[in-house]
C-alpha cells in the first residue's frame, strides 16, 4: 500500500512510500481509506510547529473515511462493507475528557489516515451518514465534531441567539451550518468579500471584512443593538481574542478553538471579569459527540462544503493551498482520483 509520512519537518520533506498493508489484530478493523480531509493541525504537524518533539516518521492527518474490508477476531461493532470514519482521539469514547482519553490522537500521538489502508480498534470508528460522499464524510472527525461541541455543548445555541464565526475554514463553516439548524442568527468575519458572499448563500446573516473593519467587535455590537453575541466561535487565537471579548455579550460564551494568529498584546482579564464571560476550550470531542452530530447531519441532509479535492499524489499541493488560506470550507484528498 502507499502512504505519506513525515521523515523530517516541512511540506517538501513529506515522503510517499510503500509498505505492506496492516493486518487487523483482535478487536481491530481494517479500513480501505477513500478520502482524507486536511485540518490546520495537520499543516502545523507537518511543519513541526504543533509538536516539535513529534516521534518521526509519522503518518499525518486525523480525518479519513473509508470502507471496512477485514475484521480481527472478536469484532462486533462493525461489519464488512460498512462506511466508517475514525474518531479523532481513539481513546475518547464518551463522557468528559481526561488525560488518558486525550491520548491516541490520529496523526499525532499515533499514525494517521494519509494511507491507503489503516487498522483501528473497532471502538475508534463511527458509521457515516448515508447521503454523504466519501469526500464530505472525511471532513467530519475533527472540524465537524469541534464545531458541534462549540455550538451545541459549549455555546448551547438556540433559536434567537447570535453566533459569531471567524473566517470561512472548516470549523467555522460547520459552526455556521449547525447554528442555523438550531435557529440562531450567524454573523461572520473574513478577509474576503467573495468568501462572505459564499457564506451568505449557505446561511450567514451578515458579514464583515476585517481587513477593512479591524474593529469588528464594535461591528458585532452594532449588529446586536449594543448587547453583543451569545457565542463567539473563536478560531483566531491570540490575535483575535481581544475582539472576541469585545463582541461577546455579558454572560456570553467564547468557545476557544484555534491558534491561527498571534499577538504581542497581553491577555485582557478585565473584560472576562466584567462581562462574566464563559470561556471554554474546545479540543474536538468524543465518539458519542460524533455519533450525536451524525444523527443531526443525517436528519437534515446537511452537506459540508468541500472546496477542492486533490489526488493522493498531490498532498503537498493541498497542504500549500491550506497554508495560503485561499480555501472555503474543506480541502480533501481523494484516494481514487
């Protein structure tokens, strides 16, 4: 089988190599991977910026979907031919997180999904919604579950709430779709008017270009009659956090997810206190969260936007496209192209 591995850090250092296909041991399932989606974490992992002490070589990428082709002894949860995706953290099945559950993250702690075949524990898989293509299903494990946790569990969004998304990457677009399912009003920021226009076609109520309106927190306050947003899906990190605190309402929630930008400004504690903000860190979610999300996706026939699909031998081009930040929604590797 063919697979990509990180022998040393850097996109151009990635190697496409051949290895024998794994054989599933007791309790394991062999999956033929049909599509893999990229997350910003995957790019940072390849560049050595996520974990400079990552054990190498490592197969990157956490998110993949495929078909079950072989079963190890004792497997009962899945069957041959079933369409499945791996869960991001192979040990987090249900309940609140802890240190043990957060070990075993695909494409980091253990080898990931950028391979033609993978053997995973049967408990680390979920069935994917029937209406989704392989490429769409591959977008779910990290970006989808992260957005679900932010909007549904941390933010407890409901009809009439105002939710703010930042940019138009995978997590943000999923958050837009989930918030609209719940009846919320969604405001968004982007550096591109064209991307804001695309987002409005799938439900964004209003958007602002932060390159033209740097003080977008003030814009959110204007859009909400001075009250502020109920939930900020915060993917920017240090560079956007101050604006998120400005934009959130008193008693509102900031779901902190991403680290896309940096800042030399110190963390502002005052607004956190005075606004009594609920600050919740989000690190993907459990298998139970994934299955809950899939039920909602299936019920509403929701389809994740896939911006581009790259052939398996063009993984480096896909990562460079992600690095450029020109995509809308998700970038996917199609194994059968």
